[in-house]
């Protein structure tokens, strides 16, 4: 059996290992979870919440253990590990309070079938496969797993092999809640294990990862038409406009670029500063960057702002993008040195869109700054990218800031701050274009793990239902009256059917005819039914 090593990226030391899942493990997990799904889905939402709150209690009691493992596994500080835990607990706290409302049956207006009832009901998919990333291995694994469970699914989790120790810890946390353990399985392994899980035909796949991985899974799920949700990469722009608070923009733009050593999908990856503030902004950015401390410490009170890059592959990507930019005329104002997996915070200027650094996701501690003429050029260049996750706009002119924000082709926009939209538990987060189709945070995160079923309830067709009348031939005039009365835009359109019925009555009085009277009475009955049901139909 193959093993996954636990390696501290800051020291290079191996501190443990875990056995990789086999094909038989995957088959067995599927078999058990499919059987257990029938039990879990039938539990009330309140009962699921009760059980998941037991896990919340375990997480809070284990916070020191979690932050220690994250520190060893990723090189980030214990405090940054704590932030991951806080985001998960805060989010789940909101979800548990609202879950019964979100997941309840909902009535639907009956339309022209006045005497029937209609409703929709969210149902879980079944066995959901969650494939997690390595940059925030606790938050970005735990949250989708808990959301899928809350919605009534059972879950297979495949954590990243890069942060395998965190994956092993997640498994221990689930096992500490005996009532929950039968409904979630953690399968450890590399990309081959992930591919095998996808090919084993789960009922839905949820990925947080790179765009390259997303494309591979999309091809695999397309063969079986398995639903696929994906939150992928970003190349998030920051716009510094002429009315910006330059010092604040520099301070928090630097923080947004270098937090978690730049390994944040919604972090600042490129800056467009208008020429009237460009020089001042660059000077302020350099001053803020000089304040940053880089290093590793297992202590609770770590004084460092940045740790190592977590994944060796990122070093290769960073070197390639920086080298490409320099070769095409870019200049490094500070930083650029790499020692092992540690890289200095790096500021690059004289950049343009011919460079990989301005177009491809970097996921490292580099901040490229481009001078632009005005707001229009900044927006155009910000949108000139295949990614569309997040963005931030800096301007103290709120009309200008909001105008620019609404023109950006991204899933989230932050005005006068960076990253701070992500921790807001009920604010939907996700991207457009090649940044993905999934939504995390809030009702949308839970509901995407369900599919709606619709129900129509009533007695056999009644003649009083307008739509039932339209099943018979010879109802053109009645249908026309219904159309005008129910959907007319102007008062004239809505009154016209009544006028026509009155005219029919008058004609019937002149020339009595049983058939004509029947038609008139039928029309009056139809109009009465319309009036009876109009309020229900329109509300």
C-alpha cells in the first residue's frame, strides 16, 4: 500500500504519513454511503442540525490541535489556522439557524389551475464527492462537507495530498461524533485517487481547486452527465482610482496580496492605478511591504506576516511568471528572492497584458502594479481576463466606486478593502467565467447540494378551473378573455372581456337561443373564476 507523507513546507521535515485509499476502499465507501444515505435523508432537518452541532462542539474544543496541525502542514501561523476554524464555525452557526427555513417545502402560485395546489421541495442528490484544496485545507474542505450533509446527502471527502495531515485530522474529527461518522468518509490519496472517486459515479461532484483540475473533472463527469460544481482559480484585480485614500489602499492592498503568502484565490493578484495617483501609490506600497516579516514559528503568538509557499509546484510557477515579466520589460522594485519554499514579498512595475504575470493565476507573493490613464481603461483591463472571481475598487467617491464595481465581470466586488467579503457567512461567494459555477456562503451554498422536485395536488379536473376549460374544443373566445383579463397590461385590455360578455348577453336577449345562453353563462362563469383566482395567481 502506498503512503502519503506529512511534510512541513517550512522545514522540509516529515512528521507522519497515512495510507492512500485503494479502488476497493472507494467501492466500499460508495456502497456503505449509498445505504446510509437512505437513513440520513429521512432525518428531519432539526435532527441533522442537532448532530452537526455536536461536531461544532468538537471543533471548538479541538481548536488548538487544529491550528497546530495546520501550522505544520501548511507553514501558516497558528493564528491564520485559527481564522480558518473561526470562518467554518461562524458559517455553520448561521446555516444551522436558517436550515429549516431554507430546506422547507414551498408553495407555488397555481396559475390558471385555481383549484389545485402546487409546491416544490428540495431533495438531496445522494452520495456527494467533495475534492478539497491545499491552501485553506480546513475551511475549504469542512464547509462544503457540512453543507452537503445539512442538505441530506452523504459525503466522500478527498482532501489534498499536499496537506494530507489536515485530511487525517478531518477524519478524526468526524469520527469523534459517532452519530455523524456513518454518513461521511475521508479517502486519502493523490490525483489518481481523486480521478477514481469521480469515475465511481457519485451523484454530484464538488471541487475547490485549479482551473486545470476543473477541466479534467468536467471531462470525466460529462461522460456520465454527473452534476459538477466547481470553485476554481482567480486573477483578482484591484483598481486604485483618482479619489482613493492612497495610504489605505496601499496598506490593505499589500495585505490582500500577501496574506497566506499570496496563496488566496480571492487575494489581490494585479493592480491598476490611475496615473494621477500611481507614483504616490507605488511609494506607499513599497513602504508597507518593507514592514512585512517572513518566517516560520510553531508558537501561538507568531510575529511573522508570511510563511513559506505550501506547495513546491508554486515555486516553479512563480519563477516562470516573474522571469517572463522581466524578459518583457518589467522591473522588480523589491523582493524576488526565493530560498527553499520561502519567497520575499515582491513588487513589480512596468507590466502589461503580454506578460503571464498579468494574465495567469500566480498564487504567490507577487504584486504587479500597472499604470492606467483613467477609470475606463482600468475597468477594461480588469475585465480582459479569463478569470472572474473577485475584485476590489478603491475610491472615496462612492458614486464612482459603485459605478466601477458594477462594470466588473466578477462574482464579488469589495469597495475600499480586500478579501473582507469572504468571511461574511451569508454573502454568496463564487466566480464567473473560468473561476467556476459554485456558490459558497449562505443559502446558495446549502441549496446547491439539493435539486428541486415539483408536486401538483388536487382532485380530478374540475370544470371551474380555467385551464380545464381550455382542454375542450371551441374555447377560443373564452381563452382570449382569460388572456386579456389575467395578463392585460392596460385597464382597457383587462376590461375588454367583460364588455364582450355583456354584449353577448344583450344579443342573447334579442334572440333567445339555448346554446348561445349556455355559451354566455359559460363565459360569465369563466370571468367569475378569473376574478376569483386573479389575486392568488398574481401574488
